[in-house]
C-alpha cells in the first residue's frame, strides 16, 4: 500500500505550491526574511529587532481516531507541540498560540476537552494561548466530525537563527526519538489497521503493549526542552541544522535545510523502528521507501552537529547517531536496511 491509496497525494500538494510561488512572493516586502519551503515563515518588523517565526498546521485525520476513542484532549496538545517543533528548527522559542476549532455542531464537552489539550500544551511549552475561533458548519462536516488548526508565533535573535547554512560535509546527524506517529500518516494507518486488519481503537495488541487507540493517540512530542538542554551544554552554534520529521517523512523534510553540495546520508539500520511502524509495514505491505516518506519511523527530530561534538552530551537527551553529511548533489540519501 501507498499513501495515495488512502486518498492523500503529497506530490499533488507540492505541485500546487510550486505553481503558486510567484503569487505568494508578490505579497512580500523586505521584512520577509525566509523563502517558501521553510518550516516557519520569518518576519522582521524592525531592522534591528528579533525575527518573528510563524507557522500554522493541523493534526490531520488523527482527529478521527480521537473521536472514535472518545478522547479529544490529546489532539489539542498534539497540535501545540507540532507547531512548537516547526518553529524550533529555526532556533525560535514560542511566544503565543492561536487555535481554530470547527465541527458540524458542538456536542457537550467536545470543545472543553480540546481546549484542555491546548492549555496543557501551551503551559508545558511556556507560550500563551492568545485566542482562537470556534465554528459550527453543518453540511461541511459530517455529524460528530471536527477539525483543528493552530497558529504559533515565536522569536529568535538574528544571530541565533538556524537555517542550515552551517551544515557541511563531515557533520554528524542525530535523531531524537518520537513518541509514535506524532501527527502524520494517519490516513494510511487508519486504512491499514481499521479497514484492512478490521481492528478497532479498543483492540489490544501484545506487540504494542497497548490498545490500537492508545498507540495511535500517543501525544506528539515537543522537542523544546531537549534542544534547550543542548544549547546550554554545547552553545547555539553547535546545532548546524534541525529537521522536524513531519508530512513527507525523511525524503521531503531533510532537503528543506540541507545546503547545495551537501547530502544528508541517513542510515536506517542505526535505530530500530518501534513496533507500531513495523506492524503498519507488515499488515499494509508498505514498501520501505514509502514508510520513510510517510512516517517518522521512530525519529521525530534530526540534529546536525560538528563531527567533534561530545556523544555523552548528546546522550543526555537520548539522541541517537543516525548518519552524516557527505558531499553530493542530492540533498538526502536514505539508506534502507535489508
């Protein structure tokens, strides 16, 4: 099976964005400091001031799993953490977050549960839940369905911006473990586990050590604290680049930060994907390359450091060595284990 079999076409979305580039750039002035394709947009209101970093995202069809399980608070926390990670890769720390909640009709307790997750995520990451919008749209959403989106704004001093330009051949690549699927690949995961295997959110699986619902709803991890730990221990200059492994997996996200002439060589044999990923690959007969494009495979954030960084310091945050930067024309080479 492939992601497109579940109705999601990553290539089509990328093509649409490429077609809209000229129009998007026409709205910019000199205060815009980033280009299309960055994890977050950079905006500098004042020439000598900090850079604002903004990002907007959703949690995809993970909301459908949450609805089936009757647990709506976790997806709010998922969304905050996802957005925090998206601006963290550019060195930014969060300032505030805004949410958008839409449903066919509000049901008792629905919005309260989601807001509980937003509040928990914002408190844990030290950002203000500044505002939001709630919409009821019967006819747009089926009865009982809902969707979420979130916008985050953070800031970073210009001298602390991480944009990948410091990445060079010889750099080491480290992976920070994920907590599960995070917020990507759920259309394919639902197709495999619920439609093909016939399981439900309450199905217990020994290989997962949990129900299917609990495994799928594991909260997206925020990497703010481990990255802060490394900044304090090594200095900000020691992190040459960061990659949040989201939609598009390793193949589409790594090229967003690797400079021309460099190739990030990822050795997939360097870590063991958690059981959930192995289960999806086996049940869905998903090709290895497709797995590493759709899912994070147990690594939610990549860190690029100089070759001489102290492994003991990296071990403090459970970072796993997963590859190195070599000279090359292709920005990423995912070496698939047999």
